[in-house]
C-alpha cells in the first residue's frame, strides 16, 4: 500500500493483543504499532508490550513517550506521557525515511536487547 499507518500500542501495562484491537494491526506490513520508552530507553511502566503471544508480531518500535512536550488544550505547552506521545515520533521517522531514504527500519537498535519489544529509534539523533 502507498499509505503507512502508525498506531499507539495502548497504556494498560499489558500484552498489546489482549483487549487492544489496534495491536492486531501489527500483522499488516503497512501498519506500525508504537510502544513508549522513558529517557533511559526503558519500556514505560504504562506501555503495552508484546509478550510473544502469536509469534510476537503485536508491536513494532518504541520511541520517546514519557514527559514529552506537547501543546495544551488550555494553551501553551505541557509534558504528557503515553503511547499516543510516542506514535508521532515514529510517524515522523517513517516520513523522514520515506523522503530521504537515509536508513531502513532494519537499522533500528534493539531496545535493551529485548527483541520482542521491537526496536528503538531516537528521533533527535536521527535528525541531527
């Protein structure tokens, strides 16, 4: 497909496929499911994850999702956490990749050696 989708894995601290239908989209080649990591590249305590049920295909990559600066409904900026904060980082990386073709998703670093979590990419490092 010509369209790529990025969806958040969810914030229930559970296996992404259990009770979260978005994670089942990880089976599709054009849909990427994003988990959240903190500033130490550790899986965020709230983030859903892939426990290797059904071949470990529920989540794809992890990006920053803890204390991310975002615009506030009341105006200004505030720090927010969630997989919905990490998904835009992954979408931006995928967009930059499709434009610049600077790297492939296969070049992403494993998240602390835990292959079942997908990979982690530092968006700031990628763009600098």
